[in-house]
């Protein structure tokens, strides 16, 4: 267990992406957690933890909460792939998400716009 709180934790969810991390960082000492592997490295003399959180919103939420509770990072980065709409985004584009919402909810009672606003989150990262 790391004795200190790193400023940054990078969560990678998909198994294929985590295998790529193993190729990029082959000499790290990988440790195990209830949700997946992790290791600590440094970037510009600051500790950074890379954490395999698992895919799907339940695993993602649980592993993100685990990371927050264990290390209290100043910045939590979710690194991974995402889908898109043809004609709206080019394949291979790098996105810095400024707003996210839960897209698989259906609310048929009450105000639709109010419910979508409730499940929408804007980034708190400086522009």
C-alpha cells in the first residue's frame, strides 16, 4: 500500500487497454486490489498511480470510489475509449470531456429536461 496520497490516479477500465498499459510499463511492480491491478510510478517527480478499475458503470463507480477513499487524489483521470456518432467525431480523435450524462435512463414521469440536467455533470477541470 502506498504511504502517501498521490496527486493523480489514472483509472483504465477496459481489459484490452490495461494489457496495453502492461506493454508500456513492463517493469512495474503490479499490485492487486479488490477491483484490479495497480502500480505507482512518477511523472515530473510526482507520484502517479495507474489503476485497472474494470468496465461497466457499476465496476467503474465502485473502483472510482475505492480509489478516492484509499488515496484521496487531487485529480482522478478516467482514460479509455468511447463510442461516437458517425459524422460527429472522427475515429481516433482524442477528447477532453467537459460534460457527461447518464444516457441509459428513461424517465417518463415529471419533467424530462429536469431529469437529464440532474444526471449531467460538467467538468471541474480548468480549461
